[in-house]
């Protein structure tokens, strides 16, 4: 999934912002843009309230597609 798809989902909290993505394999930190893909195992840096972070984490780690 890419950033645009994630934030465009009705299940992703609109008050949550992607700040950075860290790829463990390449050890690269990037500032995410709309078409950047989020890969399994990436570390995501988000800014939101505690409630919205939980909603975002639930969405991003869901086993099924939203």
C-alpha cells in the first residue's frame, strides 16, 4: 500500500500524519510522499493523539484489506 491509499481509506484516522519511514533492510530514512510504498517491516513515524495512533496502528497492521 502507498501513503495516498492509506490516508485515503475511511479506516485511517484523518488526524494522523506520516512523518518518516525507516526501511530496516536498506537502513534508509525517508520523508514519505503520496506514492511511496509502505512495506512490511518498515518502521513508521506518525504524529497523532494516542487514540488516533491506535486506530492507525490497527489499520496498518490489519491482516485483511480495508
